[in-house]
């Protein structure tokens, strides 16, 4: 029986990010991927593809030992792809940036904290909890205007909230200038966070051009669409699990990613989706694999 270790990771968007949902939305033609609660997330398949690209084209190394064979590259062989030795969870929203009174604040919610503690518990940090007491918060308000209503939203903060994020950002991920981020974190109700995200995610309208001879282009008829982007300075939390025999190789790659950039999602040619990776430290969680690694991470 092989054992695995699980390592917490944190992604910070440096440019707007579009990981598409693969379907049309009601107001946006190409919305970002969301989970069952309508909160933006990055599926593990996108994270895996990002690392495959980094290992293969940035580092110039073979990616098959860690990530296995790419399904599209062996389809003509009519066989199952060889499995890899590392596995990613989905990346869940950790902090969402919002400009308020001329400064950037970072929003979270009970649901985001719940997702965060689940990821950290996978990495042997199940004792790290955020005590949310109803009467423990100081409040400030923001006004959110949507198409059909005006909402008065309470932004809450407390010592318990500050203590939890200090442990995560400073003690686990060792982020430079984490204190400035921690002082700007505010808790909002789950439904209001979704309202804020829907209002403040970037919506970019794009057109397709058709060549009409030498340096002359015309707009394709009917080729107008709208894309949604998660803003820069959004944080996502995830974990990566690996077999013990490739741990040193994985850690070497993660450290090289930390001093570089990752490109996640689409529109890389116009500078979208560039992210900074933070590798966390934790008590290694070891499991005996008597079932598929996919089931471990669900």
C-alpha cells in the first residue's frame, strides 16, 4: 500500500482570470466556472493542465511521471492513459477583493471559511478553526446597487477572524506583507458575497474580426459576445496530494513555480490568468491508499 502526503496551496490572481464554465449564462455569454453555491472556483482539471504546461514548456521536463499521460495525446492508441502520481483538488474562493472608500478590502464568508478549513484538514490541519460568534463582530456598511434593488451590506470583522487568517496567511503560507491583507479582511453573509461577486466581476465585450485584404479588417456579423473575469488579487485555496516516492520531485517543482508565474484559464495571449502560487507548510497527512486517490480528495 502506497502512502500520500497532501500539501496546501494558495493562488493569487495577478491579472483577471477566466476559467470558463463551458456554457452560456443568462447575462454573460462566457461566464466563469462556479460551484453549486454559485461561488467562482477553478476545477482541478484546469489546475492540472496549468502544471502540465509549466513542467513541459517552462521547465522543459517530462511531465508524465507526475501527471500521467495526456488523454488527447494517446487517444489514437485506443487504450487507457497511464495514471500520474499527483492529484489536485478544485480551487475554492478564499478572499475576494473589493474597492471600498478608496482602499482594497478582502471579502470572505462562512461558506468560504468552511471550504478553507476542509482543504486545510486534508493537509493535517484539522485543528485550525475559525470561531464565528454572532455578537463578536464590529461592523461597517457598504451600499450595493443592482439593477432592481439597493442592498445595505454589513462588513464584519473581529479578533477571531483576524487570528484565523493570521494563522493561515502568516504561519502556513508565509505571505509577505500578510498583515496588510489581514487588516483588510471583512466577513459578509454568503448571499451578499454572491451578489457582490456578480456585480463586481469584470464583464468584457469582445468582437471577431475578418480579414478583408491588406491590413483591412471588418467585424464579423453577429460575432459579439461577453466574457466574465474574476478580478486580480482574488485568492483561491486548494491542495495537491502525491505519492510519497515523488514528494521531493513535486516539492522541487512547486518551489520553482513559487518564484515564477502560472497561467491559468484562457486568454493568455492578452495577458489574462497570470497567478502567483504560494506553497503552504503543514503536518504531512499520510493515507493508506486502499481506494482511488480521486475518492480521497472528494
